[in-house]
């Protein structure tokens, strides 16, 4: 991965070094010219001002870290075969289309994947769903959401992209799919939707996709999604039944439901914590995190659907 020169951090280091050097050399000059009261006074003033500035620099420029966890639940039906969430109640309407489409693609192109490492299959599915969520629902880091109210039709919403070309980094489907392919995700060839044809993130943002993570990083903040590497909870019961566990002709369980999670970390860079547009970045990260919960976590108490 290409390493970019961080000019802000370099400026901080250069300032601290030069300030210490200035105070030290001034003290030497004042010591060698001890008869000059003005030099001694100026050196003391320089030292006090420099120390005060460095103290303020330390306390004002503070980074922060927010941690969260999003639950996931996917059911593999080996008789179809398919993988999906059993009940999509309470989740955005786009999600069922994305996930069933990816499942159908895998069944048509690589049905053997449903009989191999199914824990890994579930992790790949969660990561593909997460990336689809970002490109469909969070397609621009600066969104304008308008709400309309109608007596006859209830509430309606309109979401618009407002980032200008110089206010974002643009990703396309080809680049994102290449990331999935490089990571070895079995759903890399499935249809990946981009709501506006482009995925717009903050300036100088990079996306790193691995087998178990998506990391979105720019000079101001980093949003990291990591699929849990623990087995989680596994059930062979048919969802929505009282303990019924159908079997295949081979005697193996037909259903496998895995409940796991995605750990989320939002990290803000300390050297840019007081920049003029920091509010935009914090609003973006908060919105993405809240919408991630909405995407994956449906109402588990709703009636089961087949």
C-alpha cells in the first residue's frame, strides 16, 4: 500500500523541534551574555510562550476512538442451496434484493461453496452485504435527505448526493470488485450495486478490503469493520419453528444459522481534530454507524417469513 507523506504531522514535529532548538540556543546566548538583562528577559519570555503553546497543542489536539458492534445472522439452506437472513423485517428494502441476488449468483456459479467451509461462506456473505450497504445507502459521504409528508401516502424520502468533485474521492464498481477478488471473497463476481454509479468518500480516502475486513481511511479519520473470527452461535433448527431440525438425504442438517457480529472502530486523527470541517466527518461517521445497525439488525421478534 502506498504511504502518503503526512504534511500536518511533519509540520508538528518540525515546529516542536525548531521551538526547542530556538529556546535552547537563546538560553545559550543569554548565558554567554549574562550582563544583558534584556536578553535574559527576552529568553524567559520566549521560553514561557513556547512552553504555553506546546501545552495548548497537546491538550487541544486530541484524537478519539469509538467502538461498536453490529450483530449478523445468516441462514444457509443446503437443499436449495441459499444463504440469506431468514427474516428481513425492519431492514431497508434494498437489503433483501442484494443478499438474495448474491445467493442466487453463487448457487448458479459455485454451488460447491455451500458444502465447504460454511463459516467462511457466512463471513464472505457478511462482507459483501456490508460493501453493498455502503455503495447503495451511503453512496456519498455528504448526503442531503429530504422528507415529504402526505395524508394519503404517508411519508416519503429523497436522498441526494451533494459532494462536488473536489470534495471527494470517487470509487467505481470495477475497483471495488477488484478488492473483493484480491481478498478471495466468493461473492466477488455477484452483482454489486452503486446507487448513483459512483461511490463518493472524503478526499484522500482509501479502501482496503481483506477476507474479514473493510477499512476506510483518510487523513482525518478511519472506519474499520472487522468480521468476528470466533464461531459465534450455530443452530441447525429451521428458523421460525420450535426446534424442528430437518435433515438432508445424507443425514446432515439442512439448515445452518450462524449468529455472529462485526466489530466497528472509528478513529479520529489527533493532529486534525480541530480543523474547520471536522463536524462533517463526525456527522458522516455517526450516520454510517447508525445505518449499519439498521441494515443488519432486523426486529428478531417479528413473525418469521419463509
